[in-house]
C-alpha cells in the first residue's frame, strides 16, 4: 500500500513562509537550462515524471531529478517511497535521505517541497 493515495507537494517559499501552494508538481530550475521544468512523483513515490515549459505531452519518466538547490548548487535526487536521496555534483557517497526537496522555482526564489495527502471535499 502506498504512503499516499493522492500525493501533492506542499511548496513553501523559504524567504517568505506565508507563500505556500499545494500542487501535484513542482516547477523547478535544472542544471543547464534556464527555463522552467515541472516534475511530479509517480509510481507510488518511486519515480519522477518531468516535462519542459508546460509541455506535458512530451514529458518523460525518470529515476532522478537534477535541480538547482535553494543555495544555487547542482543537486540530484532519487526517490523511494516518497523519501528523497539527495547528492551534490554526482557524488552519491556524500548523499543523504530527506522527505523535503529545496529548489529554485520559476520566480527565482528558493522553495521547500514536501508531501501531503490530498483529500477531496
């Protein structure tokens, strides 16, 4: 049984925690592309689905996400059961597990993305 039946990201702006959204995806900056990418977590929290500039029809499934951290650094994350394994610059030996991702979004601000269950009213 999956940890979440209807997972959503709770995205909170690091510099202004009053700015919060709940969404099925995160909008993030990747290593070598200044434009916006979007990603959602699929396969019961064990994979990502990425797409570029809102073009979901041309998206792809992946086991990793390459993102720019809130500190402006190049990080990679894998995911298993909704828990990330983050590592910087491809060095898995210095990686760590976390249930939060800290990333730069389309507004060039740092955000945290954590998971929550969506309940229909």
